[in-house]
C-alpha cells in the first residue's frame, strides 16, 4: 500500500535515486504561501470531561461537580476546573463553546466525526480529515519543503481517504526525521531526478504515477527546501523550551515552529482521558499539563505576532456523565456522554473572551445554541477564508462536498 511514510522512508533514504521532479517543478508546488494562516488542532484522546476542565457544573450535588474543584477566571461568573489556573487568567483570549455536542458515544466513530465532520457508522475512514482537506486545497507542500499538514502522533482518521495519500499528514515524530539528508551529493541527485522526470512524462496519464509524483514532490522538497530546520526545536531558546515543558509542550512548540514556516494544519494530541476510573488522579495530573502547554503556546504566539494568523482548537471525542464508582478499581470515574463535548478555541481573527452556548446545571445536556462537528469544520474553513461549498471528486467519480452543511461557530 502506498503511503507517505513508506514512500518517504524508501525514497529519501538510499540516495533518493528514483525521485523525478525538476527544482522548478518543486518550487511551483506551494499554493498561497503568502497566506500565513494555520490551525493547531489539539486533541485530548479518550473523551475528556467538560465538567472537570472548562465547564464545571453549578449543581449542588457532588457527583456532577468538578473532581478538582474550581478556579475563577478573569471574567466574572465564569469558572474553570482546578489545575487550569493559567488559562483561567487568560480567559479574555479564549472562546469556550459550551453548546458543542453530537450523538456518538463510541470512541472510534466519535473520533472520525471530530476529525472529518462526517458521521461514519462503518469501519474505516469514509471521508478526508479536515487537515487533509486543507492540504489538498493548498497543494500538499510549500516551496520550502514544509508539508501543509503535519501531526505529532498517530491519530485515528487523520488521513486523506479518497483525496489521496499525498494529502495525509507527515508524522514529525516518526523515523522520517532521520531521513531529511540524502546520502549523495545534491548536484548528482538533481541529475538523477532530471532523468527520471523525463521518463515520468511518458506515464503522466497513469493515475498511480500521478499519485507517486505528488509524493515524490513532497519527499524531494524536504531534501532541497531546507525543511529539516523547522523540526529542530533545540534551536529555540532554552528558557522557552523549559517553559513549554517535555512531551505535550514540546509538541506544541513544534507545532508553532511549523506554523511559523508555512505549515497550515498541525495535529497535537494528549492521551489518557478515558477515565472510567481514577478520575481525580487523572485530572490532577493532566489538567496542569493542558494548562501549562496551552498558556505557553498562547503567550508564544502573541510574542511572535502570530495570534491573529493561528487558530488553536482544543477538543476531544465527547464529554462525560456524572461521577460513578468503578467497582473494579474502587475509584470513581465518568462514563461517555456525547451530548456535551469540550471545545475551546483561541487565536485567529475572531473575537474571544466569550462563552458560546450552554448546558444544564449538571453539564450533561446542551440547552443553548447547539453546534456540532460540521460547524467546527466550517469554522476552520472560515478561518482560512474558504467557502464551505468546495467539492472534490472521490474514487467513484462522484463530486463530494468537503464540509457537510456546517455553519461557523465563531
């Protein structure tokens, strides 16, 4: 099966002798490169509780309250859960969408819905991810060799489906990072590429060859375009790296570097939110990680003058029910509840410092201004200045709308 990882690993390593595009061809690959807008998509894997993060319940009953208590934000009447103090102090820069919800309580199907905006009840990925849509619209790679769409981890349903493998994300933490430098001198590599390019022109009517050439384009641009530097977070000041922290923080810093250099969609994830048990220990540990990473990213984007260009989205598969005792662990947890789903955004050219929509006092049901995953996809398209009626043709030759009836939330 042809995919980005297998192609890049095989072609960039071992002198890349099979690559066949001229440097002029490579430099023409970038689309709209003067447009500096980007999205950093932060996904909390496992289904994060809204009540234990950005929407603590007003109920007087303990089973609905935040397990870590609450903290006041800088906007009167708005509270966050304990452990999110830094973000609470930056509430004027945040939009908390309390009306976000859907109807799918299965981890896999809910992830597909969030990643694509399409509700798929069958195995496999039926629709391109939003990141792949943005990659396709922008040509897959820019002239500096930066892929339009990147990810810091392997996530379900973040791929391109019928758009083609060239528009799936590059995993920047995979072994491909070791392969950015060729094993032959660059002039010799260009000579080999020009020979193969001439051969390829005789096969341009073959759709498989066209797909291969798109992947060649991306891999070759990594070598000639200086993309390697974008992934070298060790070039950032030590103080800033320490402020971001390890793991999740490093991935957010990587995302900022990529956005700064022309990537338009970067996935970052943080796991272990499937807390059917160990709820208090889980959020006591995880909330400060979210808090430190996102508040540092917010400050960093502002310091770089990038806050209007980069929209940061924090979401998850679904929200959670009231607190229940898990008999297998003698600790408490929460079960799946898609009728509320955490969604927080900052950055981009939008007004923030607001709550959009609302839930009941138990944080179990949306009762004001409901919105869903298609609306989130439409919000992303609005951020990029794109219409939501863009169509692409699938493998069956059928034109498909990329965004399905969504209306921007912001």
